[in-house]
């Protein structure tokens, strides 16, 4: 039995609230249950140095957590003077995931930065962030399309979304919340496209090593979950 | 005529949404029009070194802005590796303002940190932050009172709230929004208590120096404005 | 009775020693009693990025304290690896105060940096720094005038000086020294021009909030004090 | 055809040179072809704060690259003033991988830090590092056993080794070198135990997403490769 | 002919002004011509960790330059966020030089930090700093002796002073000023005790290597110069 | 008697292994007994800002130690976020030593960075580094000569090598190892050219001051030692 009473293959309530931020070219407040992440996409007419004069653009991400997003207050990274290894790992993952479904040449020599800031955390912040970042990115591209800068569908090759799975009390379950995450034996994050291609998979044994069969079970759960998330993205973008 | 069509002595719509954050001992999302600041109060059973074994506690504040809270994306301070002078100035002001109405001995040897994070900015973030931080602090103390740790009313000596005023196109106006703030001749921030005492006053001539009469006009506007804000705090806390 | 036996409206002995530094284009060692600040103005033929090709120049300030300027040795900021919030707050204030009386267009695309380094501290370092920085800036502009670069009086629109006031043992007093500053109820810094315009006012209740009447008393003291300081600046520059 | 002429399932020449460093309690220079990593295990009689008085120890890792380990000189991280996100990601992975096969209670309240410094890089530095770090750790524990501090086999629950696989020109291949790594479509790192349990799996689509079947092919290659590596570890430790 | 018209073995005018700083336990403004360094000695009742419970004390030094001590303004190290290699090299040298003539056991478990801040620079700042630091240290120890904490002469084993020499236009000369220093072929700094022992010698060929005979010539000049400096220290301390 | 049984004028076994690194334009693993330093020379087609358009190039050095190069593990400088004063002092010395024998005009507007990384330390790392860095630099210039970029012998004016000497138990000895270094009374490093010119001399009294006669004895030892090192450089480069 999961602490939240959810079925093994049941995600938390997911919502994608577009246009949460008045200034950003695209924005989305994504909620996976009590995990809330604000994603904003910012367009800049510049690219990193190595892309200058290549005709190609760049999509990148930054990640942060408000100090009291968590049960105990964490030290503010700006005050500490550096981003933790965990923060850097997550923001690199979000950036790679978005670039996997973007045609950088169709974007042109511009940069879109997607900021994913965790307002409240209850496990799964990186997967919620990727799922919401896609919506913010899509709206940023629509904003650009309205101004004749790009065709949104030339730049976006597919959807991308992410979900975590894990083995909790010996049972493979979908979309770990914090109580599950902190005691799961195995924890895996899956990033997949709308067409079911795998963009990224990260599986970690927290306690005992896991087997190929375990990995297969988690993959099966993840595919179904990501299918649901992509439907929710489509519904939100159609709304 | 103000860009927002407001009367000279008219504040923006103000709301104080308590309990916005599920983890913090006290929290408040404060909105001054399109300026939205999330204030969370976190209790810790420790004090800074210089207060150890004095029986006195401490109240402090930190301030941050999400990178795309503003019209143009600003560099993330955690990525830059330091807090700007402006950030430090503001968080020191918030901390002093709260301590002005707190009895640190009645608090006991504990620290309350109020984090004020700007979700969206449209001018006046520091005054909104102080006004909301008071509500978060008050709820944190109520949380402590429920657990028999303190009496809220022994710790809180009064209300505290803040408002900006300025001279815009030659006319003294209350509660500057960003378009006014960026072109005002004079800009002043007032922090006052529920009983009308002045906690802090900061006036700056952006262009031409101002006169004592100007300062007097701004003070008159501010007193009325802070009176309204204190009423809103009381209503929110009674709600 | 003030610890220094001064009358309530009596400043400390003030001196402005021009040309203290052989290398700087302008320099002044300012003494407010036992508070000694070396101000040097350095001319550079460059401007910050946002002013390039605007025809306008920039005046900025930096502030520092020698580690043993104070009663107890303070950690050297260069060794600590960052400037404190207090340091940044003060240097921003000095810069704003100087720019309030400078015509940046008449200066042309150049930057003048005024370094204010506290050699010995006994309260009021920021107000001494502003008062001395004006003299160093003026001499830097005279140096430029001698070389046909600018007209000093086209660039300098007025004098600027600063003084602190406070309520000590219930009495409003002028120009707090350290023993007064550390036990005053209210502490306010005033920056005013030679013609009596207010450039900046910062008042803080250290203990109990203060009233409008208190503020008025401090303002009255400050105006007289700044009038004296401006006379001393004129005498020094005429010397 | 692979640039190195290797068969798809053929690893590079692997060597594990124990005792490379005279000072460390355990050390190993590991070579995967032209990738050379020096791993040293250092014993310290202290643990991180959160483990004090728990009776448990800690195993952690740090990773670095000499500036000219690579084809172009990279900036020295010590001079840059921080470790890159990539460095932090890798050293966190190495630490987790080692802890997966260590009984921290049997270790007792001590910390072993394994430093993995890349002397020369040609792809696969993180997998070489994990494979060599195990040997250095094992020798450190033998050093401790000689002094009656622990039983090596009580602390080490299993072997751990790692290998990369990827899809290069459409073909799944084992142990990517730099020319392959920089043009592979998909790149995956596997960390597994001597008994075949999965400790960590990280798969990334560099270009097009990959399929479950692709992942299965890579896993099959990896299992065989890690089996070989564990045999080499055993031979080295028996030597 | 030297730019300053001095004879080859002629030092600049040297003065040692004791008690320049009202707060420090010992202080000295040392002038070697236009090079002016303020040295303050600060006593603290603590020692670095590695000396705790050894009964021994510590003497250390820090060095800094005001940004406009030099002909062109240099970036403030506190603003840059770190001390340059040159600064660290010099402050390590000053600390070693002082410790060479101090009995750390007689000092007891206390630390004296000598801050050497260059108010104005014209070459030879490190040698002036060492020479003045000795006077500040001596006065700090006298201050302690007055309070019964130590016997000054038990702690101070000898005098220490320093001078630079160089080969300028082919001629060995004593006490280089900035114009000489910046074009000398060879530059050497000597730190010696009152009894003529060598504490430190640092010689550097700026252009062509130098010979043993050159070094001998510089040494001869330095011995005489340091003899003069020690006499000036004695006179100052007797004054 | 020296701990290593060496005669007073006997160096440790020295070897210079060229081409240790496959990527660098020049490289050398230098061993002075158990002190092992990897020196790599990296060519870049850029120069520091102050040399742009001067036609002159630059040679610089960086120094580092692997964390467990020493008997106790030292904190990794990249993790600490800065290079120690000792590190900066050594890398500045290596750079100056190399530039003393380089014709920067003949090099042309290019920079060669020599990285000296200590793989294992047993005293004398800086002198080993200089001696090996010369070989790496020479090979880098040969690499350039092969490509018609420079004439190696136009750029290299001479050999340069370095050795430490010290007074150990009252006896002047050559090439201190760590046990000698940590208990020597006096420690001096000499950098000299192939023709016997002195490039740099740094002598420090660790305990009692030393005399001119002591310095002379150390110089005599050093000249002979450096003569041997230059022969070994020649043999290695001829090999």
C-alpha cells in the first residue's frame, strides 16, 4: 500500500497552468500533486559563443528551489555562493531533454532559457519540471510564431515529458512522492517523447542492486505514465 | 494622470493569501497589483553565535527574485555566485523592519527566517515583501503558540507594513508601479507600525533634489496607505 | 550630556585635507573627529557598457575599511572573498549622492571612480566619505579643466555633503560618534546639496519607532550641519 | 567499422596497476586504452556531520582532469574557482557506485575518499574511474585489515565496475572511445556488481531518441563487458 | 645616474610614525620616500586550530593596497572577490619575517595579526611593510607588557628589517623606487635581523640572468641599508 | 647523516620521461626520487590582452597537486574554490623561470601554458617542476619547428633548471627530500641557466637566521647540482 493510497500505476493529480507569469514569452505552473514548479521560457536574441554565425540557436534550462520549498529550510544557493551538484545535474538534464525535441536550426540564432523554479516540493521535481518546461517552451514558440519569427511546428519535433518510477516495498510504482522517494529501493527517471522514443533514462539503486526484470517493470509503468502526461500537455495547449 | 489611471492616493489592489506553502510554519503570498511575493517563515532551534546563551532569539530575512520575475530575464544570483548589492540592501531592510516589532526575549533562543521571493515584479517588491512578511511571521508565531512555545502577542509588539511613494510628473503619488518607479523624480519607502510609529524611511532623489515640503507630502500619503495595509493584515489574520 | 561633551547641535572638528594622495587626479583626507576617510578620485577613459556611445559619462564610488580601523579587528573583505552587504549599501549611497550633483553629459564619455577608504573609524564614516568625496571629485574635475577636457562648473551642478543625526538619550543630536551611534534610539543620515535640496534621507529606528516630530527635529539639525560642511568644502577648495 | 577496428563487443585493452601511489592507503592506475585514471583511496578518522555517533562510516569520491588530459587544454578548475556541473555529476556517480557495494556499518565511523584524477582522456573516463576506484578501495580495506581495523570482506559486499555502450553508425558497440563518443547517437553508462545486479544506468539520446530494443542491446553488451572487467579486477587483486 | 639623483648606496628618506592608529595595540606609518604603508598590530586571544593547547602563539600578516595607491587605479581586491597571487606572496613573506624574530612560546596562546596597508606606492612596498610591521609588533608587545601579559623582550629575539636592491643601468643600487624597479635588470629583496642574520633573500632576474658577483654586490648594499633601518627602528622605539 | 643515506652533495635519482602525454605539444614526467611531476606544454594561438598586436608571445605556468600526492590527503583546490597562496607563488615562479630563457618576440603572438601537476610529492616539487617544464617547453617548440612556425633555437636562449639546498643538522646539503625539508634550518631554491646565470634565488630561514657564508655554501652546491640537471636535460632531449 502506498502512503498516498494510490494504485501502483497511478500518477498524482497533474495540472499544467499556462500563462502564470505575465512577463515571460511562455510560462507554465506545473503541479504533480503537492510538487509545484514554475517554468518560464525567456527568449534572447543571442547565442553562446560557440554557436555564433552558425545559424543555429540554443535551448537551455536553469533550476532552483525556494529555500522553504522543502520540509526543512535549505540554504539559499545565492547566499551560499554556488549551485549544488544536484542543482547542476538537474538543470543539465532538463536542457538536454528539451533539446532532444527541438530543431535548433529552425529556431535560428536565438536562445531560449527555461527557468524551472520549485515553489513547493514533494518528490519528482525534475520530472515535473521537464513536463512543464515543454509547455512553457511551446508557448514561447507560439509567441514567436505570432511575430513571424519561426513556425512553432518547425522547431518542435515532438512532445517530451518525464516521470519517475521506483520499487517501493518490493513493488514497482509510478510517480514517487517524497515519502516514497526517501525510502524506495530503486529510483528511476524516464524522459520520453510523444512518439515513445527514450530521451533519457537514469536508474539508481538506493539500496540493493536491481535486476533487468525490475528495469523492465519500471519502463512499462513509465511508458504508460508519459503517455498520460503527453495527453495532458496536448489538452493544456489546446485549451 | 498615472499610467494605471489610479488616483494619486490610491494603492493597487492588495491581497494577502495565507498558508500558500504547505511546509513553512507561516506563509503568505502578497500581491500589490502585479507584484507578487511569496513570504515563508521558517523556525529553527538555533541562533547566531553572538546570541548563544543570552536567552534572546533572532528574526532575519532573505530576499530573492525569480530570474524572469521581471520584463527582461535577469541573471540567476545562484548561478552568478553572489547576491547583488540591491538584494542585500533589501533583505537587510526587511529584517530590520520585522525586528522593530518583535520582542526577541519573548521569542526565546530560536531563529525565524522569513524568505521573500518575488514571483512577479511590477515595482514595490520590498514594500510588498515587508507587508507580507509580517503576516507570515505572525502565522509562524501562532504555530508556535499552538505548541506552547510562545505567546504570539508577547512576541509581536505591533503590526508593521511598508509602502512606497514618489513624485511622478510633479505630483506626489502612493504605491508606485514599475512604469512610475522608473520615471519618478523622487522615490521614498516608508516602513511604519500599526500605531503609526516610523520604523524606517528611505528617500532618494532620482533626478533633482527634493524639498522638505515634498517629503512632508509623501509622508502624508504613506501614513494613510500604511493604515490601509495594516487593516488588510488584520482582516487577513482574522480570516 | 553627550559622551564627547559636545552641544546637541555641535559637529565634531572637521578637516578636509586636499591632495593627500600623489597619484590620484583628486584626493581628500576627510576627518570628522576621530573618523578619518581617504577619498581619491580616479579618471578613466571608459564607461560602463550601457553608456557606450551615449556621450554620457559615469561617476561611481567604492568603499572599504582597513581591518583595524575599528575597535576590534574586522576580517579583511579581500580575504573573505566578498564585500559585505553594509559595504555595498554604503558605496551605492556615495555613488548616488555624487551623481545627484553631476551633469553626466558635460562630463563626456569617461568614468570617475571615487574610492573612500576608512583609515580610522569612530562613527559616521559614510557621511564623512560623501563630504570628502565631493572635494576629491571637484579636484579631479579641476585637473581635467586644466587639460581642457571639461569645464568643472559645467559638470558640477552644486555641492553635496552629508551628516548623521540621532536621538540619543531622548535628545536629538548632530553628528553621532561611535559611542552615541551604538546606543542611539534613532539614527538618520541626510545627504543634501549646497542649495539645501535633499538628495537622500535614511532614517532607522534602532529601538522604538520614531515620530514625524522626531524626524522634523533631526532634519532641522541636519540642515544646519550640512550648511557648515558646505562652507568648509568651499573654504578647502578655495585654499 | 569502428575507428579503432575493434569488434562491436570488444573492449579496449584494460589494465589495473595497483600501488601506483606510495602515500595512499590504496591506489590503482586504471587504463582503458588511452584513457588513464589515477585512483587513490584515502582513509580519514572522521565522518560527515550527519553520521557522527551513528557507528556508520562513509565512502565518497572526487573527480578531476588534468588541464591537458584532453585534445585541447581545458581551464583548470582550481583556477576557475569552481568545479563544473559535469565534474560534480561524475564524482557523485562514482561515490554512489562505491557505496552500493559497501557495508557502511562494518566500515565503522571513518571516511574513505577515493580521488579519481584523469591523467589522459580518450572517452569513458567515468567508467574507467569506477572500475579502478573499486580496486583502490579494496586495497585500502586490505590495508585496514592488516592493522586489525576491519575485515575487508565484511565491508565489501561485492565487486562493482562500469562500462559505456552506445549506438555508433546504427550499431550497438561496447566501450566507446572519444571519436565514437563524440559522434554516437546514443550513449549509455552501466554500473553493475559482480553478481550482475544493476547499480546505475544512465542512457542519453544525443540525437534521435532510442527505443527499448536499443536499450536492451546495449544492456546485453554491457553485461558481458562488466563481466570481463570484474574478472580483471579479481586477477589484479590476486596478483 | 639614478632618476632620484640618489647615490647608489643611498636610501630614500625613511620615517617611522608610531601610534598612527588609535584603536590598534601597536601601529606605525612607515614611509620610504613616497611609499607609505600603515602597519597595525592586532592582538586576539585565539590561535589557529593547529596550535590549540600547545601553549604557543602565532604571528601573521595581511597585506593590501588601496586601489589608487598606484599611478593607475587597480581593481579593489574585495570587489574582485580574491587576493591576487602577488598579495598572497607578500603577506606570507611579511609573516615569515616577523616570526623569524619572535619566540612563539613566550607569546603564549595568542595571535597577533599585523595588517600592512599601502596608502601610497612608489616601489618597495614589501620591504617598507616589514620594516614598519616590526615597530607595530614591538608596540603591541609593549602594550601587552604594560598589562602583565608578556615580557616584550622575551618575545622579541631581535630586530628585523628589509630593503630592496637592484642592478639599474648596470649599477648595483640600494632601495629601488618605482621608476628604477620597473626598468631594473635584477631585483632582490633582503630581510635581515639586527644582528645581521639573513632571514629571507629573494632575487629575480627581470631580464638577463645575474652572476654570483652581482648577488654579492647587492648583499653588501643591503647589509648596510638594513643596518641603517634597524637604527631608525631603535630611534623610533626610544622616542 | 641524511635520512636517505645520500652524500651531502648528492641529488636523488633524476629521470625525465618525454612524451608522457599523447595530447600535449610537449610533455615530460620528471622524477626527483619519489617526487613525480607531470609537465605538459600547450600551445594556443592567442595572447593575454596586454600583448595583442605587439608581435610578442607569452609563456606561463600553472601548478597543482593531486589531493593524495602527499602523506595526508589535502583538500582539492577545485573543490575549495581557490588556489592557495603557496600554489600561486609556485606557478608564478615557474612562469618567470621559463620566460627568463625565452625570446618572446621569436615566439610570435602565441601563448604556451606549461601545466605542472604533482602526481606524487616528496619535497622539491617546484624545482622538479621547473626542470621538467623546460623539457616540455623545448618539445613544444620542436613540434612548432616541425610545422614551420618557429625555430626552436631562436626562441630558447638557454637551458633552465632548479634545485633546492638547505642546512640540515648543521650541514649544507643538496636536493632536500620531504623528511629533510620539514626539519631543515634553512631552505633555499635556486633557478639557474645552462650558462650558470642566476635566474632566481629564494632563501628562507626556517629557524635561526643564516649567514652569508651559509648562503655561499648552498650556492656552491646548487651550481654543481644544476650543472648535472642541465646535462640530464640535454641527454633526454638528445634521446
